[in-house]
C-alpha cells in the first residue's frame, strides 16, 4: 500500500507550505471547502500550477466540489512531515534569538522549543520566553539525552561553524541557520539558510524589474486627477 | 548599447545573491580570482549551473583564468540593483523589529535604515539602534517627504494589511513582510514574504527526505568504531 514517495521539488515544497498557511487560516475561520482557483488567486499563482502541486498529495479533492479544507491540510502536513511535532533547540540568545523564542508561528506549526543555549555566562540562567538559558557547554549532553530534532542557529558568524559541528556531533539532523555565513549541508546534516539581507536583495530586484515594466511608455496611464 | 535585459528567473536571482555573499567574503579576505567550480562546491551546486547563472551577467570571466572577484561582485550587484543604496524604513518595533534594527548585514549590502515606526505611544521617542522610534501616524508624511524605497514590516498579523495599505499610499514600492499573513503584491507594490515557520517546515521536509534516503538498507555503512 505505502508506495515509496518520490522527493517533491523544492519549489513545490515551498508552495505547499504557503497553501498550508492559507488553509490553516481558513480552518480557524470555519471555512469547510476550497477550490484550487481561490488558493491560486490568494497567492498570485495560476490555477493549473496549484492543481499540479496538489496532485503530489495523492487522491484529494472532488471534481466540481473542490477540496475539504481539513482533508487538504492534513494531506499537506503528512507530506511535509509536520503532522508530528518536532523538538527544536535555539542556540544564540541575542536580539534575534530573543525574537525567535517568542515567535508564535513555530508552535502553531508543531515546532516545540525545548531549550535555549548561549555561550555568554552572563546570560546563562536568564529566562527567554518560557525557557531558562543554558550554557553552550551543556548542548551536547542535552541533545544526547533528550529527543531533539532540529536547531535554530542565531549565533554570530564567527561562532556558527563550531556550533554547527557541535550540533552535528550530538546528532541534530537539521539546522535553520540565521548566522550570516554558509554552513554546508552533508549526509547527516541538512542546513536551511535564512539570510535576511538576501531577502531584501530579492525584494530590491523584484522592485527594479516591476518598475522597468511599468516604465514601458505604452503602459503609462493618462492622469487626469 | 543598453539592450533591455530580460527578467532573470527567481531561482537564479536567489543563487546570484548567494554567489554575491561568497564573493564579498572573498573580497574582504583579499582573494582576487575565483573559478565557478569553487563557488559550486561552496554552495553545493554543480559547476554547469553556476556557469549558466553567471552567463546572465553578460561578458565576465576568462576561459582558464576564472573570474576577477571584484568584477564579478560588481556585475552581480549591477544586475540585482544593489550597486546603489536603498533607503529602508522599519515598521513595528517588537522583539523582531529590534533584532532587525541591529542586523549588520543590511547596511553591508547597501540597505540603509532611515526610520523606525511603531503604533505604541509608549515606544515613540525610544532609541532603537541609531534611530528614534516615530509614531505610525507620521509614516505617510515621512515617506512623502523623504526618499524611501523599501519597508520592512514586523508588525502583528492583525495590523499588517492596514500598514501595508498606508505604505502603498505613501509610495513605497517594496515590502519585506515578516508578519505571519499574506499581503498580496500588486502593480505598484512588490511584497516579499519571510515566514520563519515556513523555513522550519522546509527544513523539516528536507530532513525527512534525507533520512528516508539514508534508511535505504543498501546505503547503511558498516560501523566498526
């Protein structure tokens, strides 16, 4: 029955996470059914793209009726692996670490912050969110003795590689990396980088592009106000 | 001479921003030349992909010699639009806003934070980084009177749409959105979403995938230590 599932392309995974977020908002507002066209419009995609993506989930939805919101949510979560909860530790409690410790979205998606670490002895023992900050030296024994799935890395660039090596030795298999330095993935460690300056660069590029398009003379509207 | 440039696909833009970051690190460390293969290895891509991406930049690099780091950096910045500086305002000074206000990477990439806004009268007048927090009501007059290119939105979901509408009315053409809600782009406004829970979901999916691969029995290594 359980046919091995082929890996879904990264771009599709990204869109599935977006659909999931929309669907969860609909579920909270009590909506029971949704059509692919509605999702497409909300997210600025085209309908056939959405339908192709959702076909990765196997048999969901009914011709003419659309999708049951609850069913589609569950199917996406199953494929993404977020139908279970993940234990996450947070390493590096500067400004960004503090912000992340209070970020509600993680918990809503099944990511449970179970510990926070910092190398600064002044910070050890302080509260951050509901957690008490532990010394970075306790990281390896903690991860070995407790079920930890993922780590969020919010340390300075200069510490990032050594902390990542520590995490890998302890058996953490995924790192969400906020440090502004590349940490290469390897066979037993997957690293997902989040570089906020890159996001601004992507935005800047899109803005430049859309201005070039709108400066095309034939597109200039007549202004009469 | 200036042939109109076709829009570069989003995935290529993403990789160009990664190359740029590597190149800037190399420039700081005094390296003068780089080969596409080195960039490929650093970033876990294949060489032909990197060469194809760099060909979007026009004539750069020399067969057998590779690329001059400085020249390649400049060419990528020109294409991305980050060879100029961008004035950015920050809206919403909670934990995340505070972290963002101190994020060094923005300035290094030519993104200059010129003002910070919050709707909480208790916060108005406080310092955040080098800025004094302004009242959200001053946002429109500020943007109209000063050159502002982009906004970083770090307000709660409940306020995000109304603040985005304010920004658009004032003439801001790009928003980097951290609020956990979809703000649709339109003709005169480009929205780049950053949802940190989605990043964790993508990471979780990659981890599940790589575990499935490594659990394939034929791949299990013999352990003798």
